[in-house]
């Protein structure tokens, strides 16, 4: 239980602020990349130091700003049926969760953060973050839940949150909820019936603007990227095989697509699928090429004439930040997150959307690729506050750490 009276903030000078970011990362790259973006931006804007506690198995393949570091958790994997298991098939999931929870709590105890930012899951993966949150709150840290713009259809999200005790944890533990988006795209907690005092903690920051990383010395460029090209990126690639197949089929069917395409498979694409795709790509030299992974993929995005992507949160931020024409092919299962985001963005004129459920014919994708160079750039559509996220977060961090009022969760408990 959290005491009804707030403890003093951790001793020491107010700067640099210490931020602990929890990123459960059970699948894909999205949570880690979002957390890294925020941590790097807070280092630049506030001189803050951050530790990202992440379950991503590729966390060590990314660079971080000075003052930002990562602690890796034992990884878990998502099964085809949507359940989870330890990445080590011989280890019970409960043992992995217990070890992860101990690492998180130990990191929090040693780091003594002024602010804890939890990405997406109020209770963490299988509740693993709760002991660390209790501990940090008792020491006076501010607790914030950070949400992407879309979680899922409310009809699917509500029973999931009930099962995890998410709303109760939100009311009891968190001072604020930051939504990394704008309400014109989506309101992720609408329809959940949250209490008014929780709704009052909700802040829409805008999307997280992305900057180009400084390229590493002697960075190699794929030969195809030396001239105008389309970039095809399914993110981590774990569920991107259908998108890749559709693009390759379009080039196989239509020799008149105006630009070649570079396909970034992603590190989690199944090896057998990668091998089959490479064999097909080899039969179309000069028109298709592929890479597995690029930790500086923003540089390829900026150079590309247009993007074809699934529509995950980070990719959408990059489309907006680099003002790129894009065709999105969102997944619709097990979550509708990408579809909801893509359809709302299309309604605002920011992107074009295709779904293979409507018609997976190769010539349909080919027609979209032919039209892509003439699409309007996203910047032609004015949406107030669209890319203000990082500035808004920096302002909230300053205010939370400078504030003298008790945390919102304790004010609510006292009433």
C-alpha cells in the first residue's frame, strides 16, 4: 500500500533529473524505439539521465544519447495464439517473469528515479512492474503512464484492462497519463468508463517528432538507395510477411512501377520467409533489393521518395516527421491498433491505406505504387499540435519535478 502522505522527493540536486523508463517489449521494436526517442530528447532538452529497462532482445543494437542507458530483461516471445512464453523454451514463464520483476525492482532501488515512465502497460507484463512502482512511489518519485495514440478497439481493450487490473493500478499509482498523439486521430481510453479523476490526469502531447541520427562513420548505403526509390518497412518484421509478399508480387506483375523498392525485412522476420523472398527479389535485379535491419533506418526513410509500411506508431511518427508520402497496409489482428490509426490518418489526408482483406491482387498494390510519387505530403494537411509531443513531455517533466503539490494519486486517495 502507498502511504496517504507523500514522502519527500529523493535527496540531491534537482538536476540532472533521473528518469526510469519501463518498456516491456515482448514483441517487435515499437516500445523500445519510442522509449529511446523520449529518453534521448529529455537528455537534450533537460540534461536528464535515463535508464530504459527493456525486454527487447535487440536493445544493444541501438545507440543512445549520452546519459541514457539500457538494462535488458530476460526476453519472452508471443505465440501464434497470442499467449506468451519464455524465449528459452525450457524455462517456465513464471520463472522468467519473477526474474524480470526482480531486475526491475533492483534497478529502481539502485537508480532512485525522480520520475518513472511506464510504456503502455499500467501493471507491466504479467504485473512485473508493480513492486518497483510501489517502491518508487514510496520514495517520492512521480509516476507517469505513457500511451501511444491507439491501443485497440474499446470492445477488445476493456476486458483486457479488467483482467490485468489496469484501471485500478492507474487510479492508485499514476500521477499523469500522457497520450502520444492528438484526439483528432484517436482517444485511446474512450469507452472504458474511467473515473473522472483519472480522465483529469490525461494529457495529449502530440506525436513524437523524430530527428535524423548522425550517421555512423563510413556508413554503407544499399546501391539501390543511391537513386530515387521506395522504402518498404514492416517494422520488426515479425508479422510483416504479407506486406512484403504483396509488394514483391506487385513488381512481378507490373514492370512499369516508376521506382525500384528497397525492402527492410526487420530482424524478426522468419528465416524461411526471408530466404523465399530473397530468391524472388534476385529475379528482379535493379527493381528490388533487401536488407535485414538498419538501426539508423530514419536515414533511409528521409532519402526515400515514398514509404510502404504497416502503420505502427513509430513508423507513423517518422512519416509525419520526414513529411513522406506513404501507403499503409495495417494489420488487423490480433489488435486493430494499426487499422484504427491508418484509417483516421487517411481521413485527414495524411496517408493512403490499402488492406489485403479488401483485395490482395498484385495489380492493386502496383497501382498504389504508381500513384505514390504524386500523393500529397502530410504537411499539406494542417493538424494543430500534431508533432508537439517531445516539447510537451519536456514541459510536463519540468512541472512534475518542480511541483510542490502532492501527487495526484495521493490527492485522490485523501478525498
